[in-house]
C-alpha cells in the first residue's frame, strides 16, 4: 500500500510489506522521494502513470509487471482527501506466485498427456520393435515441442 502526492510524484506513505519489497529503510528516509525513481527505477515519470485518470469517487484497476521488482501486480488506485489535498492511494497484490504456479501446473499436465500419448502409440503396435521405434520418435517430437 502506498500514498503518493500526485502533483509532485512524491512518496508520502509506504506500508511495511512494500518497504521490505523495495528494500526501503524502516524509517521514513524515503518520504518525499519521487515515486517513479523508488518504485520503478526511472528518472522521469512513468509513461503509463495513472495520475491524470484518477478521481475520488472510483478506483482505477490495472495489472502490471513492476519494472524494478519483476513482480506481476494487481493494483487498485484512487484519490483520497488528506490535509485539504488529494493524494494517490494504491493497494497492490503480487500475482506472480499464482501466475507461475499455474504455468507449472500446465507444464505438468502437458508432460502427462505427452507421456500417455507415447505409451499409447507403442502399445498400439503388434510388433514390439516397431512400437518402441514409434515411441522413441514421438518422444523426440515431444521433447522438441517442450523445449527439452
């Protein structure tokens, strides 16, 4: 979670989790630093900055890959009133472990299907030698498709 001054692009608040994720000090030495520098490792505001699209009456939701950390994030952002001024309030959720977990599960299913296909090809042949040859050929094709 973060609160940013959208006019000055300055960090006002960052929760403990975000401090750890970005390697920020436990103190408040990062307060007043430019959000694009600390959070994205840039020298200028981000090309896809949401500041000009935000309103106080709704959340803007995006999914993005963080340029600095490499994490895939689900982000909800809005403007909140504080001390007579609008500030950018963002909540982010790291989707990376879910995205990559699903990708690993898909790879496992693909390997199982290919293994079953290879076994079925071998068992469908009356001649064991021919069945083994066809199994080896299919295994080679499967390895090339899977990048092995």
